[in-house]
C-alpha cells in the first residue's frame, strides 16, 4: 500500500488495513522515503466544515488503531520496491494537496506498471485509479488502464463537494484542474469502459451493510468510487487476494 507523507483519505486506508490485517495479511506501507509514518488529511479527522463532512466515527477509530501499530510505517521506499515481492497492490485515495506527491510520482507510476504486468490483484479507490491512468505500459506507451473497465471518484461528487465548500476552503476538493473522472476516461480504450455507478451523495456502506457501495471488477483489477464504498471494496479485495492465492 503506497501512500503519500500526508493527506490520504482516512476511510480508504484504515478500513482496508483493518480488513486485510484482521484476515492475517501483512500490509506493507510504502512511502517516498523509507521509514516515514504517513498521516491522513487532518480535516477528515476533525471535520471539513464546521466539524462535518469528514470521516465517520468507525473509520476514525480504525485509523487511530492503525497509526499506533508499529507496522504502519514506510517499510520500503517507492524506488526500492520490487514488484514480485508482493501478492497484491492497493491504491487508496484522498484529495488534499499532499496527495500530489503520490498521485504524480513518476517513480511510483513505474513501479505500479511493473506490478500490473505480473497479473496479480490490484485495487484502487477514489483518486487511486489516477496512479494507474498515469502508469504506462512500456510495450504500448498507453496507460495500463487502456482496455480495462474501471470506476473512480465520479465528477458529480467531486463537483458537489467543491461547490459546497469553496466559499470557505477554496480548491480543497479539487486536487487538479481536471476532474478525476475526466482524466480516467481519457486513459481508457472506449467510453463504455468507465462505470459511474448509481448516484450517491451521503449514504455510505458499513461492515454490516454493503448496500450503498459500488465496485467494478475486471479480472485481477478492482476499483471503487469514494469512501462510501470502502467496506465493500476492502472485503472484495480480500476475496480477490484469496482467490489469487488459491489459484
């Protein structure tokens, strides 16, 4: 699980971490520099606007438990990653400016492309698919997502969050001038390869209720839209890992 030094999404990291480690998997956090202890976007812990719009209470509890775990430390620098050493790759999201370190790293994109070629499980949620969209297959020069089906943070959700908070927080919810969905669509082979899913605005899934969630699986690749899909995404990624291991 590669991460930036700061500003990743609380739910999209803490929920998969909890699900995977509880199932007995070793989750190796990778940061730009080995040994870094990454930190989530503080606004998602304290409340984005007047104490609201942040992470829910359960993911926040899981986050605090996760960062207290000695294993939650950058166990490998991005440039030192050897793709074949890992059984799966999980790309979480986040929207604050600190995410650009991770989303825009050419080094990380190269390592992700190496892992993609192995055909092992890859999961990406929210902004996470941007890393894949920017990772190039050296044989074709195209994004590794070219020819695959995916979802990501939908444009309507990104726009809604920005319009709701821009008067106070400026471009906090706009990581880049181009919407995430637009960049992802540009990397795909056909428009129909993008799956937006049902419209949602606030309802999120839980460990006991996957109803609001939406994920897309295409072979070894699993994608989801936003923190509201995190529990179902994590459980589905766990199943994908176990299926791959059994095979």
